[in-house]
């Protein structure tokens, strides 16, 4: 068995930089942040060159859309960081902090209702980078899904956003057709003609937008873009299904503010080692929702950030 020379203290230090120990060796895997799950051709070339130059030539992809280069010797870590930085790439994504955001390809997907790449980049800048030095009780994961197909499982993250397209139904234009094209287009069977008029069951409709533009008499020509937000999801050794906030937000900035309020609430009211879902369970969903829909947390932002809380944090992976 090989003799390991890297101390536990040094191993911990470089882990905070995004370098994870390769079991039984003095080598490390570098975790590269992709910002929103999208990298350029030049960045791909850079990663491939770095894998050959500093690592063992192998590249792996994580479940949270980061890229890991394997087999980097401890004494090559700083050279590796400088090499990939030339193409705007950075390592990181570990610890009791806001983790790299996960995004589906809603921007280009036929079902995408929002620009997921652009929104995820804003979340990356404002919260992954902007809150990078803010210690939390545990890891905090964010996911952005472009539609109710939920490909990135937003409700299994600490906070998840799902793109919405709320149908704008004009009753005056409805002819109550016996073979209604809107009813036929609805995958949720939420739209149905009743007594000569189309009805959309709001309790069943998931705002997927598939019905919009299908009416031959222009009764449903448009939809309002929205953002459904889930809080308190968790996947791993212990699983929790996130619960959606009662309000569907129709402003991107308002949705971003809710994310920030959730982070601030978790920092201030969460206990060290406690995941956000456990904080919500302890405080009560209605209590948490009330705080997320008000502005008190944002008004006290600096006070909460400056407080001496969660010096260690509870994340171990």
C-alpha cells in the first residue's frame, strides 16, 4: 500500500478549493464549476489539455453538472488552477455554502418556458459567488427547471425553480367547440368544455403552456411567464420532498429575491449541521413561507451576514 504524505489538514484545505482526495493516493480530483451546466468548446479543450498535462487523462461528470479531472498530484494543484483560469474556469463547490446551481437545458428545449441558462448564470453570480464566504448550517443546493417536466428535480433541492406559462383564457372568444383543440392539447386533462364553455381546472393545471396558441378562435393566444418555487427538498441518505410556495411569481427579480431570503433565513434560523428541510420542519412551513413573502430578511441582510454563525458548518461532502 502506498505511503500517503499529504496531511489531513492540507487535504481539508484543498478540498475547500474543490480538490477531492482520490482514495488511497496523494492525488486529487479537481471539481470545475460549469456555472449553469454549459461550457464553451474552448473550455472543453482546456479541460482536456489540463487532464493530460496535470492529471491521469480521465474526466468525469458529476450529478450536479460539474466536471472533475482525476489524478492530479498535490504539488500540481496550483498550476492546474492557473491553467484552467485562462479560459475562465474555476474550481470549488464543496463545504457548508451555496453550492453550484443545476440547470436543465430549458433555454433550447422545445418545452422550455424560461431562459434557464440566463437565470442560472444570474443565480451563480449573485449567490454562488456573492455568498461564497457566507457560512451556512450545511450545504445549500439550488436547481432551475424550465418546465413542469422537472428534469433536474427542483423539488429535491433546498430551493428549486420551475418555469411556468399561466394560460390567459379569454372566455369571450370561446365557441365551446365539441372537439376542443385546447382540451386535446392539454396533457394534464385540466382543460374541458363544460356547458358550451372551456374550463381550466387550476388545481390540475401545471402551467406547462402546451395549450397556448392551440385554439382556432384565439381564445387562448397567450400565457404569463411565471416561476414556481419549491423549498426544503433533499436527496441523499435522508430524503425530503420540497413543498411549493403558494404564490407563483411573475417577476424574475422577485423569484431571485425569494432565493436570497431563503439563504438568509437558513443562515439566521438554521442550526449548525441541520439541512434546510429540517429547519423548515422545525420552524413550520407556514412560518417560513410568511417570512419568504415579506421583506424583513432582505432589510436585515447585512446584519444576518455579519453575525458570527456556523463557523464550522455541517457539510462533510
